[in-house]
């Protein structure tokens, strides 16, 4: 995802920019939820907290927290 934002495919720069601009808040929220173990992959919904926490590996959480910071800097 970060690579597409930083270097969008040739002739798709406008599409990529608009796509991530429109969905930025949702993407940040989802990445944060996955990193904290609060969402099942593919089933994240805003304002619908899960009934239980999901176990994510420490490495997965670390990677998502790093991605969250990088995405926040781009927004």
C-alpha cells in the first residue's frame, strides 16, 4: 500500500491519489484496529467493535504500528 502511495503506477497517479485520499480515514482506522488485535482480517467495520480480541503475532502488530505511523505522516 505504501509503495503505491509513494510511487503510483504511471498514468494512474490521479486515481491512486484520490482513492487513498477518500479512504484515508478508514484505512488508518483499520490498520490501527488490526495492529491492536481488535479486528479479524477482512472483517473490519467502523463503529462496530468486535466481541472479542483477536490474537495477532507480535511481529504483525509491530509491522502495522510502523505502517500506521508512516500512513499518518502521508495524510
